[in-house]
C-alpha cells in the first residue's frame, strides 16, 4: 500500500513563475523566483501529505504530434515561454538531479500523459495524489482501485483544492470519466480548443448529464432545440478530433530518472542561485 505524490512540475513551475515577483534573483541577477516558489510549494505539500513516493513529472513535448495532427490549432496560439522561465526549467532539472529527486516524463508527450501513465501503473490498493494547476488532470480522479485524487492549485500556488469523484461532480457537474467529453463540448481557449459554438460549461454539463457521454449527445441531437442541434451537427467533425486531443493518454512509455544525490553540487548550486533557504526547507520536508 503505497502513497504516491505525483507533481505536475511543468504546470506548477509555470504557476509559480506567474505568482512570484520577477525581482527574486540570484547574485548574478538571474531570476530564480519560480524555482524558489516550486521548492516551497513542494516542501509544504510533502510535509502535509507525507507520501511514500514523490515524482516530479515534466512535459517532454507541449504539443504532441498526435494531438496536433488531429487538431492543428492545439496550443498553437500560445506565446512562447519567456527565456526567464525556460532558464528556470533548466535550473530546476539541475537542482532536482543534484538533490537525488525522482523525475519522470514521456518522450514526445505532455506531463499530463506521463502523470496518467504513472497513475495507471499504481497498484489497486495504492493511493495516488496528483498536484497540478492543469484541469485536464481531473480526468484521472478515481475513488478506488487505486484511489486517485487531484490537488489543484485554485489560486496562485498556496490554495489547494482536493478533488475526489464527488468534488469533480460538484464543481463540473460530470464524473471524472466523462470530464474529457464535457471538456470537448465546452472547449478550452487556453489550449486552442474551440468547443461547440454557444455551448459553455452549463450546456456541456447538461448535455452529458442527459445523454451520458459524447456519443450519446451526437446520437441524440434531433431531440434538442433546433439551434443547438444545428450547432452540434456543425461541430461533429471537430468533436471527433477532440477525442484524439482531450483525453489524457495512459499508454505512453515513461522515462524515470533516479539520479544519486550529490550533496556538494547541490550546496554549491543553491549558494550560487541564492536558493539556500528554500532548499533547506525542501530537504527538511523530505527528512
Ligand atoms: Mn499540462
Ligand atoms: Mn493539459
């Protein structure tokens, strides 16, 4: 019976980058605020949850080929990450390796998919907690066999919501197993996914509740008011594409890096990057 804490490091570092002032810098003037925020967040959650296993999970590819092939607009409009964030991804990788932390990713895929594969690999009696700011991961929530919960950064990085099946249903009106169908109907502008014109959260939820799933909705359009039926019929091809885009992939090949800790390198790096305080808190929470 193992308690896994899986960190969506890509999503969390991004959140920390935007939540913390860019004035936090090292001696050389390089920004380190996102890494400091990440280390502090992980320290707090680790101390609170006391997992047996903790894994930092990264995007390997933000726009996986299969998703882009199905929907060329997938994340196409996203601005390129600023260099100050990319540098901190490199710094985080270096720190985690020196600290002997476990890092995982799936070559060619997003952290979302690597997290899904890790959760799927847990034993039935295990508990898995996924810490993320990416609501796509609500798809993974499961009340048993193994238990999978999502700890969601509701605001900034300090306020966490805990999502079990009831909480997903309460917040979104659909069970986790139907979340992808609901998201396909609703769309997700931040990922470049349009959804169905005129269908927001409420209508998407009502449609899934009434017809059970996306197939049911598409089979049932003639029972709907003409305007909505027309919009759904018009979006049928897009919705088919969404089945390749929105669901997380549990079948991706994982790369897991377990680098032996190098205390000398870690201390030197922390000093150079003015991260001694955050690192001390991080290591204390691990003890
Ligand atoms: Mn993600
Ligand atoms: Mn995502």
